[in-house]
């Protein structure tokens, strides 16, 4: 009887400890800025990885290939990190909110302050048709359409929100795939500079909305790294001016 009693007491203690740990977990909610950032930045990064692979296979320029490699490897690693956050927080990889809804009220006037391009992303890819894209998990080199936060990319305001954050359209990606030589390099650099500008705005937006150390550390790293990459890519683009 004593043994049974001890087992019962131990079970109660374990149950109480588990309940206390779960109740005390300080994790973001599904509609939080942290969760929205993790989902949308995964999608944003996935497109950068996709574009980096496209130009890597098209250019012989060692500097541009190195830039593309750095973007692909660093952002793929960060995708895995943000995927892991959502798992750790017990949240789904996709949410019910439209992309960038967590950024409501954020001032987008700084989009042009991180660098300028000689050609806007809209005019770079004026032709081309939408192409099918593959999907995949955080460890693959999948296209952005299969990533969290991209399900809402339709003909509504969600596509506009993603475009304001520098996301290339399917037509722009198709034109980049079809381009060759220096023209492909120009298109990539123009699109990626704009893409990085949007990524910086997203990172700044979550920095203004979170006190979580892991989120702030990654967001600040994104701001620092992508600002430096914008400067480098602008120099490469200027060297290819027509």
C-alpha cells in the first residue's frame, strides 16, 4: 500500500510540474508579430534562395556567384531557424492572417532609403508568364509559393502586401529564368536589391514589436547583413549599366 501511495504522489507531482511548465511558457500567440514575422520571412527568404540559385547557374562572374551563394546558404539556414521557432512555440507553420498583416501601421517610407536601382523591378520583367513552382520544407531549396505565408498570394490585397516587401512576381521570375548573360545579371541584381529592401523593412517592423531575444537577434542580423549586400549589389549593378 505504501508503494502504491508513493507512486500516486509521484504521479501527481509530475502532473503538477508539467502543468506548471506549460502554464508558464512565455510563447507568442498565433496572431502575434513574432509568429507573423517567422511565417512571412520564411516565404520571403525562400524566394531569395530561388533567385540566387537561378543566377548562380547563369553567370560566370565569380563575385556574383559568391553573392548568390552567400544569400542562398545564409537565408536557407535562417528559414530553418524560423521554422524551428514555430515548432517550439507550438504554432502552425501557416496562419489565418493575410501576409504582412502583423505589420499593420508600419511606415513603409524607408523602402527607398537602403539603396537605389537604375531600373525598377516592375519594368525589369515586363514579359513572361506565370510558371509552376515546387513546394518543400525548411531544408529544401523550394520556391516561395510553397512556403508559409504565401497561401494568400492571390489577386487581393495580400499580393500587394508581399510586393511592397520586395517580392518578385511570377512573371518577373519567369523573365529572369529566360534571360541570359549580362541582362540576366542586371535583372537579378535589380530584383534582389528591392527584395533585400523589403526584408529590411520586415526585420525593422518586428524589432519595433518584440522583446524576444531570439527574434531580435535574427532580425538585427538580417538588417545588418542585407544592408551590406545591397551596397555590394548596387556596385555590381552600376558596373553593368547600359
